[in-house]
C-alpha cells in the first residue's frame, strides 16, 4: 500500500488520480492526521498504517513567506521530513521525497547534475536540502526527486496567475534572466508511480523537457491560450522579491536515463494539455 502526504497540493492531487487509474491501493492522510510540525504528528499515522511506500509530497512551499517564517519552513521541510523518514525506517517502507531545484545556487548556464554542489540562496531551498540530508542519512530505501516550476490543476501556479492577469491587462513585465523547466504534475505523477514500483533508489531530476525563461513561459501560455498579451522581458533586479531566486534552474536528466525511466514530455506540450484540462474543469 502507498501513502501519499500532501494530497491537497498540486502534485499529491494528481498522484492520487494516477494511482487510482492504475488500480493501486493508497491512503492519503488529512492535515490533521499527518502533521509535520511535531514528531508524533509526523510519525503516528505511518506507524499505525504501515504502508510499503510513502510518497512525501507535503511541504512548506511559500518561497517568499519562508524568509519571514524561517522556523516554520525549516521545521516542516527539515524536521518533518526527518520524522517521516524515521517512521518509514521503522515500518520498513520505501520513501520518495519531492525536492527542488532551489537546493542549488543557480550559477552558470549548464544543467545541474544530481551530485553538484548544493548552495541554496533562500530559506526554502535550505529547508528542502535539510529534508534531503535527513532522508539520505536515515533511509537506504529512498528516492529523492528534484523538480522545478510546478503547475497542476489543484492549486495556484504561474499559468493560472498569467491567465488571471490577462483578464485585465494586455501587457505584462515578466522576468527573463531566470532559466529552468516548467513541470506538469500530471507528467511527474506518472514518473513517481513508475518509480514506486521499483527499487531503483537514488536521486533524480524530473521536469518537463526543454528550458525557458519565465518570460518565454508566459509568451507560450498566451500563444496557446489565443490571448493577445505582450510580454516584456525584464531582469530580476527590476522585480525584487523577499526570497532570492536562482538564475539557473536547469536540471540534468542523466540519472533518469541511466535508471531506465522515461523523461517527461516537452514543456510546451505539457502547457497545451494543461490548458485543455483547465478548460474542461471550467466547463463542468
């Protein structure tokens, strides 16, 4: 049996749908049943249910807010993950931990390999790295999956923000010097379900194929949605945020290839399918 944490998030929601489709048995505790700010809250549900696999999607993900809520972010993503890993070790479950491109410093222009130096530039990145280190130290049967620029039907994301802004504006300034890969949670969920069925433990990078800036991402969204919105690319300096963002979020997929896992489809194709999903949801 698989246990999913964070089923109300973008990824947890699509992962549940994917497992259902595959006829896999899973459970998904509510926030009250599995609570990541105390050791008992994080462990008891897992110790009671004894799943074979825990896919840990739950996290503190408010990147800017984390700068002022440092203790909470570090507790949920660092200690919370440690406690989940300890519970997995106790019931002999494998664990898939979802991490982020933000564990890297964002220097240079080449895609990061899984073992490149970790140098997070913000609290969120530090908190997720704490989680990674805990999982690696505690559990042999673990997968760490770093992803980036996530979008899914169940939650807020960049695509929804752009479409909302387009309702009242025909010109937008969007950052053009941060480069990475968008990731559709429907595609990532398939990969996680595939991984859960194996024992190919280790660290992986998973995002949709291809790289773009946020400005290019926005232009593609408007193009595919048939909206006449002009996007002006601006440097990060002109759009200050509480948390620093890495300039380079490119992730190398070599580890996926070596383990025989399929890469995710091109990001433009993912945007196309997501817009269909959004429109279908609106129609119902």
